[in-house]
């Protein structure tokens, strides 16, 4: 009976793939949108849906006659060198504008780059009603089409994009009534983002003069962080914190809303890390305590433009080696996107070290092999910096011979994301490989790799190489 159900489901997927037209969309929006950024939140929900780990696109969404596949980039990641193969097939580019608002000049450069390599339609979408007027100005100034629909629903966003890009002549509401449409992000179908709640990581690092309140050093962990806009107010507030003078060698942890501030005063300077709830507070405290010593060893200068990543020196690599932007597993595998211009770096040491690390990336070697030997922390810091520059991306290296082992039972919501999840987990015994489980349950191993990748990412399973070292 199970094999019959599998066959029916596979047949339905095959029929859908043959009869429906494939439509690929690339969204440019914040990687961690603010709650006010409704359109950005819809994109985040859309691209979190699991797909083939080797594909930059999320799982297809059925919208009437279309199978819509979507991916997300930030505008800082627009390739300046060779146009990637996966972007050549994009049929619609969508720019989501939300605070901090980009300049028309910067967006114009992005659009010129797209037009030089693609004939796809380009739309601009406001993140909320507050940005609608700004989006209208961009429409006229940059000769692009405005999609004025604002919604946190991925389905509503896709219907509006299809209508404005000419893939349907029906109003979105009429299309919803007449078409069979996948419902995403509804209360009846809980999503990963709803289940996991806010996923806020490190936001910014400041070194501030206690007396004057002026910043000596600033770094923003995200290219579109709201702190780029709020930085002056945040810095002024931090300089007014009344720290216990008897505990100046200890890291204080303060919290306001969803954000935490790790603060340490040393020699008249206030060292501050602004972070969310993604990291363990005690882990942040222990790592943060060594940063002042590293800072005084390097004495980095304050950059005029914190968004200019070519202006930073070697201290940045040490900062990211100590407090990285995200925690990578040994299975994380860096892949190249676009080589930086090494001549643009203001620091020769920075340029040479990053280029050495860049040359070691082959897209097949995991961190367990890259970050070894002398100075592994510096290599890790360099990889995080290259990713912040948009030069590299990362993927999980999971192969059919890997052996999964359950370390925590997945929640009902996670199990509901995949057909036959409980059946699959029933064969996970810490001894059977992914390929052998695929044979037992009669499901293609590439599908199981996707399932186990997501379970591994969420911390529900551990993976062991069949041999002591990966291939």
C-alpha cells in the first residue's frame, strides 16, 4: 500500500512538472527582514522551503499553470564578474525596498548589471506601505515596473508579481479564485519561520569612546542591517550606559526587546556586540571577553564608510574568528561566487591572506579539512569575511553513504513538511546509510539527502561519514 501511495504521489509530481510551465524569479531583499518589512518577510518564508541542496532555488510553488521557483539575494551579492548560470534562467527580477533605503544610484548600478546580462522583467516592490512613494519614484527614475502590492503572504506576493510581470492578465484576487494555488504561510499550514520564531543573529560591533560617545570602530554583520540606519542613535545610547566600575573586566549582558548588548569597558572604551537570541548568552560572554586585548594589539582605525568592506584591516578577520556571523558545522562547504578585486583592499596583509584562503576553495572540501593546522581560527574568520563580501556561499556536504542518527525527535510541524517522514525516521538506526534507507523506503536518495539536510540543519540528527574522512 505504501509503495502504491508513493507511486501515485510520484506520478502526480511528474504530471505537474510536465503540464505546468516553469517560472523562475530572483528576489533581492534583506536576508533578515525587519518585522515591518512585509514583502521581505514573505520572501524569507518562500525561500526557506527546502529544495535540492545543490540548487539555489527553493522548492517549487504551484500557482495556476505555473511551477514557480524562487531564490533570494541581497543587492550586494549581484555578481560583478561572470554572470552565474543559475541567474541566466531567471525570468523576473524583483527588488524589495525597505529601510535602510538604498540610494537610487546604487539600485541603478544593480539594474544596469541585470540588463547587461538578461532580458528578464524587473520589478520593484515596497517592503511596506511606508516605502510605496519611494518605490514609485524608482519606477520613474530607473524605468522599471512597480508592483504596489504589500503583503506578508508569499502566495499573495507571487500572484501580484505574476500579474505585474505579464504572466497573467487576471487580477491577483481573481486568479486566486480561478486557479489552484499552493497556500503558503497560512495558519492551517505552519511554516518553518512560524515554528522557529525570530532568527536574529549578530547585528553590529562597536568600540565607543566612553567620554565623547564617538565610535572608534564599527562593523555591521549584515549588508542591509537596520543598524546602518540607526547606528548614530545606538552608539549614543551605548555611551550613556552606567556600567558597574567594579566589574570592568567582566562582560555585561543587557537586553532590550529582542536584542541583547554584550558590553565591556576597558581603558575608556566601551566594546559592544549587538546580537539577537540566536546565540547562547554565556558563549557570547566567554568569547567577547578576549576582544579588547585583540583590539589593542591591532589598534584598527575607524573606517569612514562601514559598508566599504575593502577598507578594513586584519582585525576584522580576528573579530570574525572570535565571534563569527553564524556557526558552521564541519559539514559546511564553501563555494566560490565572485572573486574580489584584491587591488582594492587598503591593507596588503588583508588582501594577501584572503586571496590565499580564496585559492584554497574548490567547492568540494568541507570545513573539517579546510580549517586545520596552524591558525585555523584565522582561516575561519577569512571565510566568514569572504561570505560577508558576497564572494563565497556555503552548502552542506551530505553524500549518500553518510549515516544519519536521531539525536532529538523532530516536532510534529517539522515532520509535516515531508511525506513519509515518520516512515523514513523509522529506518534511522545510526548504522544504515542514506542510500540504504532510500532502498528500504523506495524513495530516491536525492530526496532523502534534502530531507536529512534540513533535519541536520535544525539539529534533529547527526551525520557520520561511512569512512573516517569524506571523499
